[in-house]
């Protein structure tokens, strides 16, 4: 029996430098309790890791320089005051003002991050936004 392997699928050793394994985001531990939810989805978004639950964008994990190092919390403006009151250390993002932000450098980051994720997990509707539908790309002529 002869088995053929396409070069596009296999290029030698499994430890080949061409084999790209994506390293988990440094803040992925924050959302670990959400990953068992069947609707859970994560994907890259503008240098962050976007977290979706039930089709809604609920968090973005960011590990850049301030103010892009922590949790970006997508929410509607009508919920800002309520969330800021309930989750200390969360602030309005200084650049992306439509969202809230929990800086990783905040004193109680771990506790507040876990509280935010728990609120999302139990369905707190203050968290998350519906993603905008993408317009189909126009063909160039």
C-alpha cells in the first residue's frame, strides 16, 4: 500500500520552523470559565484577542502598552455608569471611549476581571455588543 502526502500539507519534521503554533494570549486565563460554552469563539482583532459569546463581542484581551494592556469591555454607553459602579478599577477607555477598560496594572485586576467574566458567563446583558455586519468587498475592475 502506497500513501502519498501532499507537500502543501507536510514539509518534513513536525518541529519544522514552518509549523506555526499560535501561543495562547497572556490573559486567556481570564476567560477560561467561558471556553466550555458552545457558542464561545475567540479570534484576533486589531492586535487583541476578541472573545464572543452567543454571537456577541463580550471582551477583548489586550497585552500591548497602555492603554492597551488589560481587558477591553465592549458595552453600550447606557450601561457605562452602572458597570463602573459595580466593577471597581474599570474605567472608560481613554481612546476607544465607546468601551470600558480594566487595566492589567490595576491593584485588583485578577479579582475584578474574574467578576466581569462571571457576570458575562451568567448572562449580564450590560456586557457585549452585536458585531457589525461586514459589507461584501467590491471587486476591482
